[in-house]
C-alpha cells in the first residue's frame, strides 16, 4: 500500500515491481518449497501513466525471470488514491519436505541466514535524505558507500539458494519462517506455533559491518536494528542437533540459539 509499505519519493518503480514479487516468493521459500507462479492484482490512481506501469512490470518480469516463476494472471482496477499491489505466490514441494512453523522440538538449534538489520538502517538513510530533500530540493542525497544498505531495503532477494542448499544436503528444517517483520517477532511466531521457549545468544546474531557502523552513527544500538528492524527477508529456521554438521558447509547460516521448554521462557 502506497504510503504504508513504500514511498514514491525514494522508491523507483522498477524496484517496486521487483520487490513486490520477491517478498511474496520469500513466503514460499520459507516453507522449504519452490515458487512456480504468481498472480498480480493492482489498484492504481489516475496519476500513474502507462509508462509508469510498464516500469513496474519490467521489475516484476526481472524477478520472474531470475526466480523462474510465471506470471499467470491477476486483476487491475482503478483506485481513488495512490497505488495498491497485491501478489499471490503459488509454489510446490513434496509433502514430507514442506516445513511449517510448528515443528520445532526442545533442543533444536535456531538458525538464521545472511545478516540482519541492514534493511531497517537503509530505510533510516532514505528517510533522512527525504527530509533533507523536502527542506531543500536542490540538495544532492548523500548515499556514498551505502549501496548495500540501500539495496537491502529497495531490492531485497528471497533465499532461493538456501532452499537449494537444503535439497542438496538432504536437510529438512523442523520449523521455518521468513524475516519480514523483524527477528524478534518471527522468533515469537515459531515459539508460539511450536509451543516452546527459546534462548537466543545476542552475540551470535549476524550484523554486517555496514549496518553496525551506520546504526552507531544514528545513535541506535545495532542489536535493536537486527532484532526489530524487519524487511530483511532472510530465513529463520530450526534444525535437529543431528543436522548441525550439514550446515557447517554453509558460510551463510548462523546458529543463534536453541529451543527450550515453554516454561523456561523466551530469553
């Protein structure tokens, strides 16, 4: 929803189309499945030109090509104000490999892919420069050296590679979710659905150097960005301790904690 999920001042239309597809494919990968098709529904106001829509669809096509997904239909209608994009992703997997949020067991290891907090810090950068621009439209935005952080918010990627890695290693996570609303929120979902507690090691939560330094510049604790930021679209999952050896083959997966009995709390 324009003004809620994206701001036209700093969101290129091509990026918007790309991201709209990717964030929905991420939900399919979060079930250890492979996305195959998408449906696109769109409500647009009269301030969007045909060329603008072409640009959005160019971004969508790039995402569909990269993730080998077909756009098979949807709906377009008019809106009295702004733009609304709704994308439905459809995927498949053999039944015994589908991963839900409720399968974690006591003793399972809690793992996360990639690094966290970058999208949140990237958003803060964009918001800061937006305020500068609104105060003085002649000012050039200052994004030098911040490409990684800006890309994480404007052009995230779904973790197709991780699901392919699971397939190669014959590893089926016991529970999984993608990190769209922030690590802390997603951990709570896994705990609630699996009826468990958790112990997270703060020092093990992966934060990139760019995120760490920029968070400090904003006078924000980097761990707060990583725990509560959201929009990273990494995968959070649990595995049996017997599978720990398999994820050592991946440099991109970090064990950040352990699932414990519900009565021991979430710490």
